C-alpha cells in the first residue's frame, strides 16, 4: 500500500510531514470492527456463544414449562407442539431443562474461570515482577497443582466437602489457576524484557505501577483469548463432573446430569442424550471459535502495520 | 560515604562536575555450567572512570559486548554496580534511598536504541511522554497536557499528536517522542544508548541535529553510547573508547581521529566502511572475540593486537597522558601515535 515516499525531496531538518503514516481517528476502531465482521470463525463462534448466553438469560425470566415440574403422566413424551423436544423420564420439559442447564453451565464457567483468571493472573504477574525465589515458589506450586489430575482433585473435594455445584466450581477453578499462571508469567516476562519497561524504570516507576500500567494492558488480549478457551473447557468439565454425579445435584438441571439421566434410557429414547450433547457441543464449539477469532483479531502483526 | 552526608551542602555551591563515575566494576554471574565448579563470571565493566562537566557531552564507543550498554544502565542506576560509584551533581546515585533516587531521576533521563520497543504500544503519546511526570504523581492533567504539548513542539512534533498511538508514527518520529519523554523533566543529563542506530541514515541526521539543537538551547549534557564513530564525533566533546569493560583511550574527537594512541581505536577507525572508487575490495581480518572472564593477565587487547609483545601479555597497561585531555592505556601508545592517521583517508 505505502508506496515509495519522496524522502529526498524534503529538507533534512524539517520535521517529517504528516503524510508519512496515514493517521486514523482514534485507535483504528473501525478497522477492527470490519475485520471482526469478516472473520468467519469469530462470527460463527460469537453467534453460537450468544445463543448459549441468551438461552441462559432467557431461562431466568421464561421457560416453556417450569423446569422443576415433575409430570409422570407425560414422561418420555416424543417431541410435540406442547413439549417441543419431548419430556424426560420424570416428565420434565426438555427445552426448559436445556435453558436452565445453560444457566448452570455458564454460572459454573464464569465463576470457575473467574477464580482461575484472578488468582492465576495475579500470581503470574507477581512471579514475573519479583523473579528470584518468589517466582520459583509460585511456579513450582503451580506445577504441583497442574500435575494433579483435575478429576481426582474434584473427587477428593467432593469427598471432603460433599458433591455439589460449589464443589465443582472450586475444583474447576483451582484447576484453571496454573494454566492462567503459566500463560501470564510467560507473556509478562516477555513484556518485562521490552525497552518501554526500562523507560518506565528510568522515569522512576516501581514494579507495581509498571505491572499495572504497562504489563497488564499488554497481555490483556492474551488473557482474554485464554479465558474464552478455558470457559469452554470449564463447561465441558462441569458437564463431566455432573455426569459422574460429582457436580450439580438434582433437582437442579444441568447438561451433564441430563446426559447421566439419559444414559439408562439410551435404547428407549436415544434423543434424550442427543439434546444435552448438542447443547454442550454448541457451547464448547462456539467458545473455541470465538477464542480463535479473538486471537486473530488481537494479533499485533495483523492489527498494527509497522 | 562521607559525600552522601554532606551532599545537600555540596549541591548549594556551584558544582562544575555533572557526572563523576569512578572505578565502576560490574560483574555478572553466569549460570553454572558444572555443578562442581564455581559459576563463571563476566566482567562487563572493569574499573571505568569518567568525568563530565555540565553542558559537555561524552561519547562512549566500542564493539558489541564491550560493556557500553552496561555502562549506560549503571549510570542510569538501573543496575547496582559490583563496586565503584556514579555521582551526579555530587550525589552517589547508588547510595540514595529508593525515594531519593526516584526524585533524583528528574535530573537524568535516557533515550533508548529501538524507537519501536521503547514506546508502549498501548499508550497514547500524551501518556508516554508524561511518564516521568506521572511517576511522581503530582502534576494535574491540564498542566501535564500543556507540558507534553510544549515538549513535543520542542522536538518538532505537533500538539495534535498528543492522542495518537506510537504505531501511527514513523521511526524518526518515534525517536522524537522518546526524546520528548526524556526532556519533559528538564534533565541535566541524557544518556542515549545508540539513539540513531535503528534509524535510516537521512533520519539519523535529523535526530542528531535535534539533539544538538536541544543541547544548545537547554545546556544539556549527553552520554552518547554508540558503535558509530561519526555519530559520536558529531555530538561529543569527549570520547571514551571502551574495550572489554575498560576504557582504553579517552580524549577529544580530534585527538582520537588524528592521533589515536591505542591500536583498538585505530582498528575501529579502520573499520569504518569507506567508498573508494576503483579500489580493490579487501577482506577484513577476522576479529577474535576475546572473553571477558577474569583470570587473564596483561593487556585485555593483547590477543587481538598486532603490536602485542611479551610486556603486553604480562603487565596491564595503565592509562597514560598522551596530550592535553588525551589518555591511552597502551604500552606502545607512542608507536601507534606515530603511525599515519587513518582519519585523513576518512574525510
């Protein structure tokens, strides 16, 4: 795009004219939006994710049938005008269960990723800023947590604290910490090696202010992308724990529990397992595509032509 | 130690010496290679002493790995030296408390080599340039913007550039932003670590002229770190040639260019590429990169020096006065000085 500039024509001492780099109003906001709209996986992921989120939001104000209402007279109904996707073994409306299940998944995902992100990123930033034995200690503790199988720690937690949504949130959240810890430490270290951090030190800024003002803003996009992908994993983990009976407990609906319930009836009404499976797949696929799209959009090589 | 105690008193009276670096030693410990041997060490600076009067500029030249950048960082109090002291206006920077040092940083600022890496891509020009001010958190926003706009004008940028981001500027303009950031506290000393080596030759001239103009206007002093002798000659009143952490020769540019007294300086001068039409191309002799590890005796340059003899390999040469303000650390300085000047061919 940028052709050869007639540099020889301008006097040496004059400040370079404005035309050297095309100036855009603000921070190339329009460009990002346009690229986002053209980015296929970002758009598909965004739509799928929005679908799941709106389902969860919708369930707080309206469901076709009360999700907890047991109606044994209409159990295992096939899809009909009354029950769009039929009813389960207790006569509960499948659509309503899926909607409320979305709420459970998102709740668990948000809180668990929130725990992981908050704790992992803070510890990672501290590790990168402090170096030395503090960094070593934090990272080895992270390794220890990481090496421990997530499922095992969830079972252990369930055994100690009792199975339930809180337990599964805690187990998933703790498992997320070392992932965020590592990615934060790694990218923060890269920022600490940059010259603008040195410039901030020359200006007299301390480690805390450099972390808040320079390091965090520069790694935020990486963290957002990772959080999106971890969100998908958290939803998957919640479904797995609920399926095993360690997560969300009945009667609260959850996609994992619905799978568990459907398992014993797999030959009588196989569709019962397909619906929650599709819901889980939609959420996970949507978040993963969204994460990929965000990564592309945030990529400095694409967003900032040097 | 005693100087720090009476530093406030010393500050009141006129102090001709702006910067006084004495016997600076910086030793780095490398990662251990062998469990049973002591970790290897590198002497990045091995007893460097320089003095700089206010309004003058010092150039520090040397090849990569000679300790130039370590010198800059130590002078900027970004690293604590193993031994030796850096005194700015009579105060030993490395003995100040964190708070005192933070306040003292107003007086000395730095310009970095890479105009792309030294500006935070996620901050506006206004925030970047105001950084040395906000580090103290005492200036209100309106005044801060005024000061940034004023200093941007001084470096040849426009006030309208305040709210742009670094990626909207060219390399030369970015370096101007970096210079504006260094200027905003009205420092007395600016340490510039290869300030133009990342720029195009034409832009280099612009930035060097800017540095010169600013010096004339504000009476700044520069410590200019460079591998380019021409750049240093243009801006500096004195040049220190540094090799493996030692100053091997020091003097005014004309002394160094016309009557260099150290074979290393001569090698640097000869290494300047010259366009001589019709002349056959000549390969340069391969340079042995000597190690900076301790344990070696004699002159550090002896391994590469064509004039080295037994004395050079056993006795460390001390800096000798070769003329007014001209010092060289070489046993054969007189021989080298008698050689025909390289500089004649240069111009």
